C-alpha cells in the first residue's frame, strides 16, 4: 500500500508518530513486530509544517563522532539551515521506530518531499 501524509500546518511530532506507526505496520490486521510492512509512505509539504520559533531555538540535536572532543550539538534552526526540513522529519521518524535490525529496512519505505 502507498500512503501520503500532508504535513502542511501540522506539528512535527504528530506527523512523525503517524508515519512511524504506518512504517511498523500497526494499521494493518496482520501486524507482527518481527516483520516489515509492505507499505510505502510519502510525507509531502514538510516545509510548511507548524514549528514554533521557541522550538527552533530550544531543541538541540547531539551527535558524537567517537573521538575525543567529538561531541557536536546544534539547534533545530541550525539543522534546518544546514540540511533542510526533510532531514528534521527523517530524524524524528527514525527515532520513533524501534532500535533493531528492521529500522533501516523500514526507513527505506519512507519518502520525504518539501
């Protein structure tokens, strides 16, 4: 199945949780935790999503390279300027999926368009 989610005027977390649930296959009657659902998701109009200015300055993303002094932090507004809004949605959906071997396979079924 192919699903389309319109993110225009919607909150980031609401869209991400809806997409994560569909990627896991929780909307089907044949749901099983150990299988990948055969559903493709397309999230459109992510540039018009409703993200407040306070959230853009408050939320921080932390990454670690593994070496000494390799702890990097950036705010949501810096991430949007550097990578764009699709990366913000991709990270939100990625972190809402279970941390197992199927997460990368499920993420291949996700298409994000501005």
